[in-house]
C-alpha cells in the first residue's frame, strides 16, 4: 500500500493552480506536469469540453486527467476498478466536487472480472486475458478481481440527464478501449462527443485494425496526438490516421477522434 500526499502545482505561466493528491507509488512519477497540467493542454481541453460539458473518464487511475477536466467541466464521471488507485481518485474527488468517481470497470456486461497488474502495489493494469498476447502482456501478471458494468446501461440508469451533455470521452483501458467504445456505440452516434483513446502498446495487428475500424465506422477523423498528449496543443496539425499503415505497432499512442462534419 502506498500513501498519497496533498500537493499544489502551478503551470509555468501561473494561469492554472492545481491542488491534488499525488500517489507515492514509485512507478507513478510526475507525468501529469508534462501530459495534462500545462497551459497549452489545459487551454485546449477547455475548448473541447465547452460550457456545461460532461466528461467520461474511463480508466481514471488516481484521477489526474479527471482533475484537468474538472477545471472546466460541469461534471466528470470517472471510472476506476483498481481499489489501490481508486483510493486516491476518491480523495481527489473530495477536492473537486464535480468529479463523480466509481470503483468500477467498464465492460460488456455486469460481472466480476479478473484483471492483472504490474506489481503488488497495483500501479497499472487491466483486462490482460482479453488481449491476444494474454496474461503477462507488458508485464501485467498480478491478478485482482474487479467489478464491471455495461457502460451504456449504467449511464442510462444513473446519469440519464448527463448523456446529452457529454462533450468528451477519454478511455485508457490497456487494450480494451475498442470493446468499451462498442458498448456505447449508440450514445456516441447520437451526441458525437470528442474521444481520446489509447492505442495500447500490447496490441497485435488485428486488434489495432479493429480499434481503428471501430472509430472510423462511427464517422470520426483520427489524429495521432503522441504518447504524452502533446498533439492536443495544435490538434489539426497532427498526423491523421486512416489505416493500420499510419501507425507503428508496439508504440504507445493516444488518438484524438473528432466527428466528421
């Protein structure tokens, strides 16, 4: 078990001052200062989220991305199945009352699932057995039972009034992103939010093709925004992804997906 420490960080221009609980797990580092808590990235997120926007943060971990969204969103609905990181997410939600945290995995059905994590402190992991490479993909070998829900059913039961205001969906589910997108296909088709999702480093070619096809079939343009969200600074100048030929397997990439006009 690793504790968390209340921290305060100001962006270089002092435009944003952010209080948050920083998890003390040795693998955690301070990536948030480069990948979310910058003037340029936060400014871009403000534009994407818009006024009274609702954000879905799926795979929220300790809530650092949720905190960035919470600077602007009316509500951030954050899902994290791992109780070790959820403990910190919950503390961050106490600072930012517009973050609504759920200790749940998003899946195709309501059930108990076995996830696998990187270490006995449960820093990072996911539904490894669902990946073609199986348990051990990118070192995820420590098992944990988590509770999962069908995201579409959950939103229609507990957040029915928020659905129409969802302006941004972010998914970081260690290769399970495409399956989560499929469960909310009808919601995406109806409201057309911006989507940020991950091309997991452990995907094989067929899985990466499925991810790209799933997004393209929703009538979205896909932009490669890098592995540290750097592409959020100038979105439309980033490389566009049309097929598997536009990505390199084995690289971690974040996709920004924008509905076609």
